[in-house]
C-alpha cells in the first residue's frame, strides 16, 4: 500500500497558474476501492486563498501547478466534492494528466451528479466502469444517481452487480441498499458513503 503525507483539499485555478489550497493530513491508503472504513483524517491548518499548508515548512506557501500529481489532484477533488464545492472539484479533477483514471472519472461523476447534472454524472460513471467494471464504489454512486431519478430498477441492477463482486457484506452493498430503502421510505439518502476513502 502507498501512503502519502498530505492530500490537497481545496483549490481553484487562477490566471497566474497558482493553485490556492488547504491541506489535510491523509495517512490513509490512496486506493479508493477498499471496503474497509477509512481512517479518520487529521485536519491541518487551513490557509488563505492562494496558499497551501506545507507540512515540511510548517507554514502556508504559494504552490505551483507542477507540484501536483494525479493522486493529490484526486484527493483534492474528492474532498472538495465532499465539502459541497462541486464546481471547484470538477475544475481540480479536470487537471489530472490521466483523465482515464477510474478514480478521477468517479469523482467527476460524483461532483456533476451532486451539482444536479445527473446525466453528466452517469456518463462519467459509465466511463469509469468501462475501464474497471469491478470498481464497486462507482456502482454505488451510480445507484444513487438512479435513485435521484426514482429509477429503482437501475439502482437495483447496480446493487446486484455490487453483490456479484463483493457480496452482501461489503460496504458499497450496504450503502446502496440503505440508500434504496431511504428513498423508498421518502427519506433523503444517507451521507455515509462520502465519509470514507
């Protein structure tokens, strides 16, 4: 497993090509396909717009675009999306050098879907699944997209696909099943699915 000391959380592209960011300590597996709960992330100080907290320098600095790799872009985009900053998440995720990375595609789909563009989100989810049909988190999010349309049949298909890949005891299965039950009961979908790596 690969561990990274920091993950960039919030930034947007400025005309000067600097990226304002806030940084969080990650210390968790960079893979997004595990079925174990994520470790708690320790928040580091947030910086003013246009700066990022450097763990090495122990202060806020102005970062350069060339300093970001796809893993940091993924982490930043994902956390922006989880913070409800969907436009910024899309902007950040679109900076990835590998736009065929299923993790990047998944969170582009997530951010678009949460911003109300369900069809666009479904398109990204389908692209991610074309590359990795066993990526069960994509299937869970895709099921939620169908539930936003009250399309229980397609949400159920994703639940079945998740079960085929990891069984009824895996986290993605439990999350999508809970989401289906929530929507059928007229409750909002639980936010539990966003609180893990």
